C-alpha cells in the first residue's frame, strides 16, 4: 500500500508512515490507584459533596455593595435595586465570586432578584459537616453520652463479662462488606446440630 501525491508526483509512503506512527503509536496510559486518589474519591462521596464550606468575612456586605457600585447597579434603589438585565446579574455574581471565592449554585441563581438577595447570600455561612460529626463537637449535658465507636461482643476479647454472653446461642455476624475488616464476627457454639 503506497500513497502517491498526485499534485507533486512524489512517492510519500515514508512520510505517511511517520505521521501514523507519531499520531497513533502512543502507549495506553495505565490507571494507577494511589492512596491519595482513593482518599479523594471517598471524600467526594461525602455529605453535601457539591458544596464547599464557606465562612463569610465580616465585611462581606460592604464588599458586595462596593462591587455593585463599581458596576453602577445600585443607582436609586440601593439594596432593593432589581437585577432585571441578565448580563448585569451575571457581571455582579461573577465579580462577587472573584472577590469572595464563593459562587452561587445554579439551583439558587433564580432566587436572586435584588442586590439585597446577593448580600444575604454572601452573608450566610455554608457548613458541610455531617450531623453526627457536629454532635461530636458540641458540649453535651452530664447525663447524656454518645458512643461514636460502638463495641461488638466477642468472647475472646471481652473483659467486662469474662467472655460470657447474655445470648449464648446467638452469633454476632458482620454482614456488611464495609465493616468486615473493622469488626470481627463471632459464631456461637451450638449444642445441637
């Protein structure tokens, strides 16, 4: 199979072969699972994963108003000035994003109609902690205790009751794949078959 350049009348088999080798002879990249990549994957599947935590600065309202003034959006109405033009709304929100490093989610853009709505959005903190982790941080009354890492009974490791179970013929099986390595199951001895 030879290719001939009819326009110049030269045989270009070697030129085409070199191009094909350059374009298509790249090695397939192997997927490598590193510990960091696995950690990022697990973290991305967490609670409120599309939201990033945001703590508003003390001068967030003034900064938003200054941006609106720089874009000449608060002419007469002050904070109650309506954002009727979509281009003005886009310029304001993108400038606020650049200034405060926090963007308005697509699901909330339609709720922002005035400059006061933008100020209210940028003054509201976003907390992405899981409710159970939030319970760990608060100070509980003395008569309330939450056990975050629960204990499973296993007669070989039990120190409280010397390996005697309240349910001697019941097994404690770990059926979930997630906790198989974390908790050891126990199969009780049966007296009959």
